[in-house]
C-alpha cells in the first residue's frame, strides 16, 4: 500500500521547488534570457525558412536568408532610433532653458500664494542630480558592465537563432521521444499549439505596434511636436509591456510638449489623443489581432510583470507574458492541471449570463484562407 506524505510535507516540497527554480532562473539569467529571446525570434521567422525550403532552397541557405532578413529589420530599427536620439540631443540646451523658465514661473506663483515657501533653484536640482550620480558610481559601473555583457550577447543571439532554425525539426523530434509512445501525438499537438501562440503573439504585437506608431505619429505631428516620429514609435514599442509601457510612452511626449510649447493645450491634447488611442488598442486592436490565445486576466498579467521584473528585470517583464501564455497551453493539455490553465486564462464562469461572441484572430483567419487556397 502506497503511503502518501501529509499535506504540509507536499506543500514544503512545492515551496522548495519554486525557490529552487527562481534561484536557478536568477543565477542563469545570462544563459536563459538570450536562449528564450533567440527561441521566440526563431519561431517568428521559421515560416519564412519553411517557405524557402518548400521552394527548393537548400536548408542551410534558407536558414541563413531568414536570419539575414530578421537582422536587417532589427538593424533598420537600431539605425532609426540612433539618428532620432542624436537629433533629440541637440535640444538639451533648449530644454534646460525652458526648465529654468518654468521653475521661475513656479517660484513666482509660490511667492504670491504660499507664505514662507522655499523657492526652487535650477542649481540645486543640478547639484542633487550630480550628488546622486556620485553616490551611485558603483551601481552605474555595474550598469556599464551589464551593458557590455548585453552587447556581447547581441552577437551570440544571432548564432542561437541560426541553430534553432537549422535544427528545429531535430529539436521537435527530441521532444516527442522524451515522452512515452502513447503520449507522442498529444506532445506534438502541444508543440504546434505553443508555436502558434508564440507566432500569434509576436506577429500580432508587431501589427499592433505598427498601427499604434501610425496613430501616435498622426497625433503628435498634428500638434507640431518636434521629434514626433521618435516619440510615436517609441511609445508604440513600449506597448509590449502591459500597463506600465503605455504610461511611460505617453508621459515622454507630454513632458516634452510641456517644456517646448508656449501653451498648455498641446500637452493636454496629446494626453487626450494617447488616452483614446490606448482605449482603441486595449478594446479593439489587441483582442481582434492578437486574439484570445495569448490573453490573460489582468491579475495574472500584473503578477507576471512583477515576477518577471524581480527575476530578469526588463527582459523578464517582456518575456513572462508570452511565457505564461505558453504555460497555459501546456496546463490545458495535462490531466489534473486544467485548473491552472483556467487560472491563467481570461475565461468566463459557466454561470455568466453575458457572453461575448468570440471573433477569430486576424492572423488565424488569414492562415485558414491561405490553406484553403492551397
């Protein structure tokens, strides 16, 4: 007769397992983060490599051309941001002058309406910033080292992507053989579902980013804001970080408009435009384009953001969202783990009266039509 350990013993085992997993993830960050980024990008461009192979392009050449296409797009974005930031750096003296003028206006208001108020000095702000930098030189040094490590990893990630693409069939076959024969069909189904989730998420988010970049550009150009394209594209790309990203992306052009415009209508108008754009993104663009396969309830999304930030920083905040979506797919296919998949998902209770009609994601619809034509 099999003796089951008490519930508190199983709980202790589970907590120790979680602590061990978190410890390994933190310790092996420099290994795991590049592998995961490379894996997701490889899944993104794998349809291009498969298409080239179907058209009788040798596998090695197809993999190389797919990698070159991906690196070309990423290099174009890097050059774009570099040139835009260089243009923005020319306005530092103007921003400093405007900041002094605004501080003068605030000091004048405080002198008239607040008795005994201590005026704000631009020199004191600069001294505070300098003192902060001096006191945190060690942290800044670690940041420089981390940046150097990041630059090194940028040369390793393309190698990972190339190997993932070239050996993708081999890796899938390994996952099948890692499980008993009776489970191989289910394992294959889970693999293709996870692949579909990653492709839907990345491709859908790229489409959403493109739409937001266009709408943000129209809004900022309409107010005559300088460097509107930089702020628009940057705010659109920050949308990959739920909740926090859109807030930061909207704050930067609003503050810049406050410092460079002579009227308050420009920052207020930019705030309203970004507010309505984000309403459209969260209620229409993302649900219809990305679809429900990657959607998680807000509670799990916030937890994923904080846990990802705690473990891997900014990379964790970006990677943990699709990572938890992939976990949801795996949990849905494992007997006894369906409840955890339900917890991660955006499901309605069986007794809910108001049920929304689920629209098919745009990406899945296009794929189905292409398959029918074939």
